[in-house]
C-alpha cells in the first residue's frame, strides 16, 4: 500500500490557508475598535441615555474628557457587569434590556 507524503513546506502552506480561511469565516461578522486615547485614564462615570431619536453611551473620565457611543435606531441594549479575574466570566449583575422607542410607538395611546 502506497503512503502519500506531503512536503513540510506544502503542508505548512495548506494549514496556513486553512487557518486564514477559518479566521476570515469566523471574524467577518465581528469588528473590534480600540480607543488608544483612553488608555490609562481613570473612569469617573458611565452613562446610558436614550431619548426620542438619540441614544448614547458616555464613558466620562476624571480629566473631564469623555468617550461617547451614539447608537442608531432599532436596537436592544443588554448590559451586564462581570468579573474576569479568573479568566472565566462570573456574572455580578445583569440589567433589564432597554429597547428603542420610535416616534410611531409614542403615538400609540
């Protein structure tokens, strides 16, 4: 019985292609943005505000700067607070989901 051997260089290229294919397939839905301007800053408060047509998460720092996330309509915000010190998530608190209220929803009596 003949055994087919693949050269190590070809095998490495094939495994690299497979890894890249997997990484693209699993990461194309996820986008991570980093904000280096906030590194090392001390957070004073975090606020979530929602009103008709405007929704925002603000991270306020003690040097009187803030990082704001404006959120477009048609959303549900689910918030939890977790401890990751062990490397595994330990849920400390979960808040009720906040759903978007649109103008037409305010017309319902």
